[in-house]
């Protein structure tokens, strides 16, 4: 059970909590807690819209990640373009799109569609009316941050999702399956996890 | 003007790489590194601007940790998935410096260097031969055993790329790599994968090293069997490769539950077809190896719907060359013996994909396509209906002129089967110029090509009509045929004789063909029958005589002159007495039977001559021949003798 908790804290990046938990329970974390700090710094940079910094940090952490993940790299550069547009630096944005994003589209045609969508932002003065306005949402930053986080975890040979949610899903699925065959005490309240007798 | 400004910026950056100021160098290095990571276009442009030698210079002469780490990272990035980068790096002499880094006292430096080395070795340009100099193998071994997971992983992946020749495999095995690699199997996921990759490469096609690996495991394959069910697809694939290599090293069986293990491998590899990347690409090829020459495995594969899954991959359209090659070879193996597989693959309309593969720019794909056609065309039913499509024929025959002799030979193999079709005029093959090509290739300097070309011609003449035979002989010419019959290579001789056998079969007119120019062809064959030691050659030669002896009286007498001259022994006795090969004995008896066929005028004199030469006596000795077919033939011949009223 402790391992599950530690796994959750590590994957989600709660460094201080993981450190405290290590002290209190004696559970060993699966990776060096130092790497979690690095990973969280990267995540924070993306969430603040500071893409150049995020790219530098992840390259310091592991230069292979962006070199071997063309889709991820494209999304980071896409986010960089979005941030330039958000900050009204439209000339720079145009130059960036030509210099940096166009070659990505040329190297890999699968990116062309998304590239077109992103560049469409430049065409609208009032971006709130733009059909691709969702790219400017902070949720887009979240998406990019998660993608990057997952890639870092994978490169550290760590599972990119914590085990706890999957286990809970399996519990619910198993109970559903068993319901067809037997009558037995359920766990209905996942927070308290008390066993409740079956209703007659 | 933005474009040229950027250009100048890059040029300045490259200059700064050689700055005397350490901080400036470091900043430029980081800048370049961050620009090129993930960015193929930038990599190429910085290579053009001459950044690589300057980065290597930093790697070689600087000792500051940050400079070393950053330059190693830049090197790795230049090399990553980029052959131009690898080339530039090797030309700048990066290898010895990277290797030196691996013995650095700072672990960060070692890891950075190791990563870059791995990137370089993933390229086909990797300096594999160089690794066997200056005791570098020992260095790599030390890294394997060093205890640093990441570095050990890199060492294993470098080794995996250095196993291209049997010699290299042996050197590495002798140095103790197998033991160290097996040690990594219990470690981290990535280390395990790299170790398995290396073990598979070390044992590939090499019985000695495969046996050594088996011994290393104490003849216990449980470890690999378990890894076949691992979470990671790469691990599963490499584990299968290792097991396969070991199985091939013990052809007479290596394990009690061999069949179960092989079936498990079959289903494992079959599922791996759906994976992306390297695993999806390599798994069809591994599958092909798994079912090679093993009819039971081929049946099991058929029942697991392997043909369907392979056809599905072909239908996908965008398939890498390696994967396509593997898929076609797998189909070829599965169809090599089983008619149901051939039927299924044709029902799934695979011909168009195979035809396109014949036109591929990759030689390996062309060869695989030919092998596929060769297997499928073994189906008599399908020959006339499914494989005579003009585009396929044209593309196939085009390959007879392929620059690669390997492609030529495989195209000949496929064409040989196809020309066996039963339309007597064989017009389609003349029309696409294939026949002329066969004849050309029959005069090649390469004996394997000669042999296969004559084989194709032999098949072409099978049950062909007189017009075809005339046309072929006019183009081939008598003198070339005579040369081939006395070729320096025994396999070629055998095929040449088989060609003549088909040439003279069928009618008196056909037989007459070999009497041209004073019977030059017949005499050449007779010479071979006297001197050849190889039974296969003699068998074909005898069948020529058998077919000639089925001709006119004149023809029978000509054969008789040779096999049993008046007042002399008969060379047939030698063949009748040869207990090493039943086919030889059968052929000799047939020859006799055709010569004493009751309805020909000179039969009685021939019977007497045979009797005088001791033939009837010899036949009587063979009444209890151990081979049933021979016994039957002998019985029939003796009946003929007694029916003709001779007793003795």
C-alpha cells in the first residue's frame, strides 16, 4: 500500500510530500527525488508559458527526449508560437513560424494540419472569434505540459501514469463482473473504502 | 530581412565555438545544442557551417565538466537519426575522444559520452571495425560490468551493432561478453532490452556462439521463455530471436518441450506485427525464420491466420523496406509447401503488392518478391490463372537483367517455376523477351546463374510443342548446348542434360533434334555418361537415352550402339549394379525396356545383344532388390524378355 502511495506522489511530482512520506513510512521512492524536482521545474516552465526555458531544462535533463520524439518537439514549438501570439509579438511570431515550424511540417507531413491550425491564429486580429481560439486557452498549456511530463517519465523508465487510479478502475470493473455471479460485500465508497454488505 | 540575419547569427555562433573565452565557448555550445536538438533542418545547416569539427575540438581538448557534458550532448544530437551528422563526426575523429570520456572520473561526463556513443552506433555508418582495435572491446566489457545502469545499457547497444561478421561475434564471445550481457538481464528495463538485443546479434547465424549462450544458461532456457512474455514488446522480440538462434544451433532438437516453446514463439511474434517502430519492422522477418523449412510450424502458422495478418500489412500501403522484405519472405516460407497457404494469399489479392515489390529500389525487397513468386508458383492450379498477369511477368523478367547477381538468381528461380505452365506455345514468355534472357544468362560467367538459367530453359521445354523447341534451339545454338553439357560445373551439367531430356521428349521429330550435326549433342551426352561420377548427372543422361529410345528404329539403334556395342559389354551393367542410388537402377531398366519394346522391327537382335552382354542375367540377380520401385521395374523388364521368347 505504501508503495502505491509513493508511486502516486512520485509520478504526479509531489516532491516534498514524497520526501516526508519517505521519512515517515520508510518507503523507498522508485527514482531519485532530485529528478522529480527537475521534472517539476520543466512542468512549471511550460505552465508559465516559458517555452524556451522548458526546452533548455528538458535538454539538460536528457537531450535524447526531444531528439527522439518529433511529435513532442513539434508541440513544444507550437506552444512557443502560441505564446508569442498571446503576447502580441506578431512579427516575431511570423518569423518563428517560418524559421522553426515550417521545417517541421516539411520534415513530417503529419504535422501540416496542426501547423495550419496554429498559423490561423495569426490571421485574426480579434482572436476570441477565431475558430482555433482554444489553442490560446491555458488548457492547451496543460496538455503540452502533460505530454512533456509523460515523455520525461518514460525516458526514466518510469510508468507515465500512477498505478493508483488504474487499480481503482480495476476494482470497480471487477466488482461489476462479479455482480453477475455472486453476492458479496462491496466497496462502494472509494474514499472510505469500507466494506458494505450487499443489499438483499 | 529576417532570413539572412538568422544566417549571420548562426555563423557568429559557430565562430564563438572556437572562442578563447571559456564562458563564451560554453554559451555558444549550449546555444547550438539547444537549437539542434529535435531539429533536423538546423542540424544540417550547422553541419554545413562547419560546427562539427569545432564541437569535437572542445570534446577533445577541454577538461571543464560543463564543456565536456555540453559538447557530448551536442555530438549525440548531431548523430541522432542523422547520417550526415555521423559522417561529419567520424571525419572529425570523434571516436577516440568519446571513448576516453567513458573513463572520466565524473559520472555526468561518462553518461553524456555514453549517450552520444549510443547515438553514433545506431547509424549504419557506425565505426564497427574500429571497435576491435586498441583493446576497445575490453573497455566496453568493463563498462558492461561497471555497475552504472545507463552506461551498461549503452555498452550493450554498441556491442549489438558490432556483430556483423562471424569473426567479430567470436571475438566478443571469447572476451566474455555473453556472461556480462546475461548479467544485465536481471537489471533495469532498458538494460535488459539492450542486453537481449546484443545477445540476439551475437548468436545470429552462428552455431558456435549460440551453443555458448545455451551453455552459459546451463541449458536452461527458462529465463528467455519468461522474457518472451515480458511487458516490453522489444524484450519479447529479442527474447524470441535468442531462442530461435539457439534452436537453430541444435537441429536435432534442443529441448523436451521444443514444440510448445516454438508455438509460443509463433503466437508471440505474430502479435508483434502490430507494434510500431523497430519491433513492427523486424517481427515479420523473425517470423519467416521461425517457419523456415518446418512444415509443422507452417501449418500451425496457417491455422493462426498468419497469412491474413501478413496480407493486412501489405494492404496498409506505407510499409518500410525492411518490414516489406520480412513480410514477403514470411509469405514465401509459408507458401513453400502448403497449397492452402498459396490459395489463401492469392484469394487475398496479394499479387499486386508482390508485383510492386518487384519494382522496388531495394535489392532485398526484389529478392523477397521473387522468392514469394517462386513459392506460390509451385501451385499447379494457380499457375495459369493467377500468376500470368502481364505486368507481373514483365517486371519479373526485367529482374533477369538486374545489376545484382543475387536478384538475378532469385528471379531465375521464380521464372523457372512460372514457365512450367502448361500452355504448349508458351507465347507469353517469348513475348516479354524472357526466353532470350534465359539464353543470355545461360552463358554467364557465374555458375550459379548459368545453372539457374538452364533450369529455367529446361522447365520452359517441359511438354512444350515443336515450335517452341525449334525456336529455343535456334537461339541457344547447338554448340552452346554442347558446351553446357560439358560445363566445368557439375550442377550446370546436370541441368543441361535435364534440358535435353525435355527437348527430346514427346515425338520422333523432337528426338531427331539431337542428331543434328552428326549427333554432336548425343555424343556429348554419351561422353558424360562415361566419365561422370555424380549420380544425378548419370540419371539425367539415362533419361535422355530413354526418351531417344522411344523414338524411331533408327533412334533405338543409335542408342543401342552406345549402351551395348556389338561383341562388347554394356555400360548399363555398371548402373544396374550401383546400389547407392535406386533412381539410377530404375533409369537403366527403363532404358532397356524401351530398347526391347515388342513392336519395333529390330527388337530381336537387340534382345540377343543384351543377353550376350549379360543384361538378362543381371536383371535376374535384381529380382530381390531392396527397393520396391526397382523390383517392379525389373519384374516388368524380365516379363518383356520372356514374352519375346528367349529363355536361358
